[in-house]
C-alpha cells in the first residue's frame, strides 16, 4: 500500500467520480471558453492597434478585470455556501456573455475595460460556486482527476476558440471587430446550458441552514491559509497572457501566427490537465504544482531571450504545462483542506486572492514593459527567475510535509 499526500490506495473511490454535474459543467465551461479564447488572442491587437492604446493599458484592463473577478469570487463563494449554487453559475455565465458583446462594440479603450470587467465579474460570480458543486459531486479522493477533467474540457474550448477566431477573421476579411462579435454566440449558449445542471438536494439542504456565526478564520484550518498565502504570493509574477501575446507581436508575429502559437499553448494545457489531476490524487499536490512553476519560469525566461522563430513555439508549449499542472491541481488541493460545508468560501478566498495577484502582476509588468531593451524583456526575466526559485522552494516544502493536504470531510 502506497501512502501519498494523505491519500492511500485504500482511498480509491468506490462511487463514480465522473458525475452528471461534472460532465454538464465541463460542457458549459468548454462552450464559454470557446467564446473567451476566440476573443482573447484578438484583444491585444484590438486594443493596441484598432484603438491605439499603449501596452500599460492592456495590463491595466486585464488587471482590473481580474481584480473584479477576485473580489466577486470571495463574495459569491461565501454566499453560495448558504444558498443554492446553480443560480450563481447561471448568472455568472450570462454576465460573461454580455461583457463580450460590450467589448466587441467598443470604440475606445475605456469601453473595453467596462466589457472586460463585466465579463470577469461574471467569472467571479460563477467560479467558486461551480467548483464547490464539482467538489461536492465526486469522492474526495478523486477531486484531482475531477478538476483535471474539468480543466481539460475547459481548455479544449481554448484550443478551438482561437481556430474559430481565425476562421472568423478570414470570413470577415480580417476585420477584427466583426470577428470578435462571433464570440457572443457560444457565450450565450454556455449560459443556456446551465439549465441542465442538477444541484443535489442533500447539498442544497446543507447550504440553506442558518449560519452558525463561527468566524471564517476558525472554520478554515491553518494549513488552508498557509497554502493560500504561498500560492497567492507566487502569483504576483504571473501577469496576464495578453502581455505574452503582445510579446509575440513585438517579435514580428502576424495575427495568424499569434493565434496559431496560442493554439499550441492551449493544446498542451488541454492534454496535460487530466493527467496532472490524476497525479495530484496520487502524489503531493505541492510537488505537482512545483513542476508547473518550473515550466512557468522556464517559459518566461526563455521568452525574454528569444528573437522569434520555432523557439517561441516550443516555449509556449512548455508554458502550456504551467496551467495544466496548477489550475485544477490548485483547486483540488484547496478543496481537501476545507470542510464540505465551506467549499464555496474556501474556493472563493483562494481564487479571489489569485485574481488580485494578477491585478498587481498586470500593473507592474505593464509599467515595466518598455524598461531596459523594451518589448517585455525586463518583466519576463523577473517573472521567470522568480518562478524557478518558487518552484524549488515549494518542492522542498512539499517533501518536508509542510503542505500535505488534510483529509477534511468533502
């Protein structure tokens, strides 16, 4: 019998982990991400080209959008522990669809900011309640693979979204605004599909019980706060992917090439997500997360040094391992550290903290984009080196048992 990260071979789930809730929410996320990733690679070109905004505006827009998501994730996660969670999910996907329409209609960058904030507000409303639904629908010992499966489906939309964007550009004669309107259709469809989500009666009954008045700091264990603090601090160097795409533009990549490289990144993300989740069920999550940070550091440092060509494609493929090995793994890790009745709150605080870190990252990286030799070399170097150091530190802490997940009831 092998014991790893608080999970033993005896913990193999005896009830199916591929639940209806997980499947439906994965399809919903896939459809929404199809829309988001159709729009996302075009956004830097739209902002800095069509609307003539400077690079710092791109960092500001994405940072404020993520900060909005961060605050909303915390509030929605906490409220959803006391109420039905499906309405939060439905509202969140609906708001995201509306935000994409605002971005497509924008004629000046502040309107893009409004649209992105509305989009991310929707993400904040839905994310923690959705992830709490996923965690509650599967056995605790299988949460790694469940979140890995969900991230795989979500990122599959991120593979086909940019390809659909290229098709839209071709059919719209490379008119960016017209192509961006295509994103509204799958986004609206995603919101409609939430009607097929079933919220377990058992969970709803628990969520509707009156609050017991116990403070959040007392119901969430010290191990949870320790892990959240470390991962949020590390995320301060993880600036928006929109700036990475701007790096490609600075290196002379065409619109089609930028989208193509982004597809490679998302393909690796998709293929790696489920295996990473399985590993997180068998190994210490800290070890899996550390490997993801190593991929992050390698990719960022490499992108600060290359001047174009195939090395860029390889580095973006390496970068795809970062979200594959951290997104679902982080959510599964967190879900094991909190009691079942506080899954929404636990996910909300964690994801909210990450979003606020992205705000700080976007601001400092955007301001430093033209420093030194310009074209993002300075922020990419700083982030890459920090990622490699954090990877080594987290790996050593994990081996020392400091970040072993608890067996909190799920």
